[in-house]
């Protein structure tokens, strides 16, 4: 008779690297960005791939502080960093109400912005989608969460 | 983490007004950036060069500020150039298509040469 090893479960493949929060104050997206960069330092994310992740985290945190928490400093943005199987997942949660922001992330029309027909802003979601392998936004009555996914390994990152 | 507020020095090179940018280009940078750009316009050159050598962070609000400068340059028929962007921000200038409207150079010397021959 041989011992059978139990099947691996999701819990076996899931590793939390960091959980933290930042006050919703202008500029704190850099704190979130650098904290995530420190949390993933032992992973195979280097150079340009790390810069892309940092930009995505910074932009998602800015969106959460501005649109979700209305820059109320007493309302924190929660950040969770996990490795699940071969994916790095960063979840950024605010306390926004109402439907989550659209995630279409259309390419901004630079010509229209230069001609003054559109606001010069509106780059955040587009940048986030361009910087990571997957992005999704979920929400309920009191929270929005943006989830960033980077596939680890030789093909990891965009 | 303290924000490195943007400071800008404006100087005149042959045919080019150069803005030496130092710090972060984010929402806090609007006043300094616009004031420096106005000072550069007063130099009455056809070309204005943004030197990003001292910049280590640009966020989406900063991108919007640069779009605003580019719109001002186009309206006054000036050329806006950029130099000394890091590899990462060159990529961002490419995907946002900013680099379709403002030439990006690896260093100031090549940008000034380009400005002087065209």
C-alpha cells in the first residue's frame, strides 16, 4: 500500500507577499508603488517589467484615491499583493460607491485633446491596461477593486 | 514618502529654449511647468526642448500637463522636443502617441543639433 499525496489546492499555490493601506492623499501613489516593488523584489520581475508594474500600481492607486475615496485622507486605499500559481496579482480597493468605472480603457484620442475638443486628462486606465497582462475591475455597494495580473516567468509582463 | 516637487530652469541655447526639469511631473507640477513654459516662449525661439534628465516620475496627470504644453506649442507654431527620457518613459511617450507629435531624443546634444538644422 502506498501513501497518496493529497491533491494540491488553490491555498497551496497562493502566497501573500504584502497587505497594506495608504491614506488617500495626493502623492501617496508613489508610496504604494514603492511598497509593491519592495514586496516583489524576490520575484522574476526586473528592469522594464518592474517599471511597468510600478506605473500600473501608481495609476490604479491614484484612481482609487481620487475617484473612489475623493481624496479623503481618512479613507484608506487597501493594497494586496499575492502570487497565485504563476501569476502576480495586485488588488487595489477603494471605498467608492456606485457602479465601478468602465474598464473599456479605449485608446485616448490625442488629436482631439490637442485640439481642445477633449480634456487633456483621461490616461489612467489606458496606461494601466497597457502596463500589465490582465486588468479587471469589480465592485459592490461600498467598494471598488481593480485587479492587476502579471504572468511570471520569461514571458511575464508586457 | 515626500513628493519631489518639480523645479524648472530655463536657458537659451542657439535656436532652442531648454527647460531643465527636476523632480516629479504630477499634479503638483502644473504651476511650475506652465510658468517655465511661458518663460521659454518669451525667449522667442521656434523650438522648445523639454530636458527630462532630472525627472524620475511622470504620472497620468503629468502626461496631461505635457499634452497641454504640446497644444500650446502647436497653437503658436513652435516645435516641442524632448530629451533624456528613461527607457520606460520613452515607451509611455510611444504608447500615448506623444512621440508622434514631439520628437524624442536620447540626449540634449542630438536634440539641439536637430533643432539647428531644421
